[in-house]
C-alpha cells in the first residue's frame, strides 16, 4: 500500500535516502533515526525555554535546526511547521513583539511539539521493530 499522506514520517523516502547516502549499510538508517531522536528532545526543550524567555533569536535558530533535521528524516509536516515559525519570527525579531504575535508564535511552538511527538512515535516504532534493518533497537 502507498504511504499515507498524513504520516508523520515518510519511511519509504527515508529508507531510500539511507540506502543512497549510506551505501546500503544496514545500520545507517537506524543511526539517522537515533541521531534525530537524540537531538530533537534538546531542540524542543530549547524552543520551549526560548519562547518562555521571549528569546526570539534562539527560538528561530532552534526552529531552523529542527526544520533541517526533520526534512532529513522525511518529517515534512514538521519541517513545514518549523519553516512557518522561522518565517513568523522574521528577520528583525529583536524588535518588540506584540501580544498577538507572541500568541501566534506560541501556537506554532505548540503545534511543533505536537507533531514532533508523532514523528518520535513513528521513528521509535520503526526502530523497535525489525522493520528498519533486521535488527531490534531499544529507543
């Protein structure tokens, strides 16, 4: 069956990427997933802290990093949400941010956290099964 368009991660695309870049190494896909999972928790924590402290530059940087890594693992919805947050934060974000913009930014951060949890669940499920490489990994 074709992959669902609403899937948090397109595992088919991710597997193809891992095969191409990893030269067929059976552990390369798992390494990509584990690296993503490790870094994402810290990025989400950084984003939450930056939002609470209204540290817009740090929030924008974390969103940019998460956007790139999410695109790498074919988590396109999450990458798009990060792009939207990055755009909302704009170029001159050190200027005063009004309450309305702050609430809009907060809503985007919450959406990123929600979708990120879905991405994490998909990757952990794939890692926990033999679906990835024939090996079983514990997340």
